[in-house]
């Protein structure tokens, strides 16, 4: 999931770069780069939907049981994922509108809002959510071990087995 975040951050950087180029042109002088941004936004929408669905299915149960305020925290996390998906869908819908200065300004605002919220959500997940989830996984793994017994290791594969009649 951290690797997926790294890819999302790269995509956000690319989107911010396009947005900065558009804004640098000045109002009405530089059309929004729809041809470059649309495939990026479409891929983001696909990958982000799969990513958040995995997070909602895997992280939600871990967090819900691992924090005193887990259920409310989880509701907030899931709501943010839904909001980000909706923002991306709205952005894609605006990208499909006929070209105009009004559409371009709307695209610039939507892109800026989306990248800001997405970056903030990733920071929150990486600093808090993943750390808690990893602790929960570690706790679960240690709970499955018998106390006082070492962690079992696999027997060497080449160890010869005594044949019948041989002293053991
Ligand atoms: Fe995430």
C-alpha cells in the first residue's frame, strides 16, 4: 500500500506541474492541458478505487478493533476515501465539458482541491493508520505463538531420515 501511495504522489506531482504551467500562462491565455491531464486522471481514478477498496477491506477491521475510538476514526477514513473518489469523478466530468475559460478555471480549482486533500490523506494514513495497522498485525502474529516457546523454524530439507533397522 505504501508503494501505491508513492505512485499516487508521483501522479499528484505531475498534476500539480500541469496546473502550475496552466496558471503561469495567466488567466485566459493558457488553456488547461486536458489532453495531458485526462489520461492521468483516468488512471488515478482506476488505481485509487482499487487502492481505497483494499484499504477499506483490510485496514478498517484492524483499526476498528485496535483503537478506543476506532469505529469513529474508521468512519472518517472511509468517508474521506469516498469524498476523494467523488472529487476525481467530478474532475473527470469537467474534463469532458466543451472548452471555455470558465471550464478551465473550474478544472484548476478542482485539481488544486483534489491534490491538496489527497496529499493530506496520504500523510495521515502513513503517519498514523499504517503504523497502527502494522502494530495490530504484529500483535496478532505474536498471539498465535505459544508463550515460552521459540518461533518454530523449518527443519533442514537435506536431513537424512533413519531407515528401518538403523539405530536412531
Ligand atoms: Fe491510502
